[in-house]
């Protein structure tokens, strides 16, 4: 079973994933970095999706990205509200928060080792 951790305040991304991704994908959601750090310390995740609603400070960015060494991470942020240099891991993909639902699902699928929507693999 594939496990995704979503870090966001709104809960919209978790709802989207539960609707669009197949049942073999378990989606957990937390509303803050501190809760994410606790989850990452106690559970294994295949992908972390972090939606930055506001400008992120250097310390708050480095802590979760340090905890996901070897785990793929997607960071969604408003343009200008993050520094790419804060995410120096090859496993971190930084994208604009304005992605459409379809673009976000496609991005998540590209980070997983199988087709997470249950469609035919190429």
C-alpha cells in the first residue's frame, strides 16, 4: 500500500486525493509542520505533499525536508513565497499552488511507482 502525507490547513488536497486516487493509496493529512514532523518520525510515507499557504521561513522548510530523506516530496507554494535553495534534495519538487486538480493528480502519479488512479499503465 502506498502512503501519502498531505500537509495543508484546508483539507482540500486530501479530499481530492481520496476521490481521484485508487483504494491502494492511503492518504493522511495534517494541518501544520509540527504534526507532520511527528507523523514522519513514526510512520513511513512514499510521498509528502506540502501546500504552503503563506511565506515559509527557512527553519520551517528545512525541518520537514530533512525528515523526508529518500522520500519524494512535492511542495506547492505561491510564486515568490519560497526559495528553491531551501529544498536542496533531489527528491523535492517545488510547484506553483495554482495547479489545476488534473495537473496535481498527474504530478502525484508521476512521483509514485505505479498508476495511482487505477488506469492502465503504459
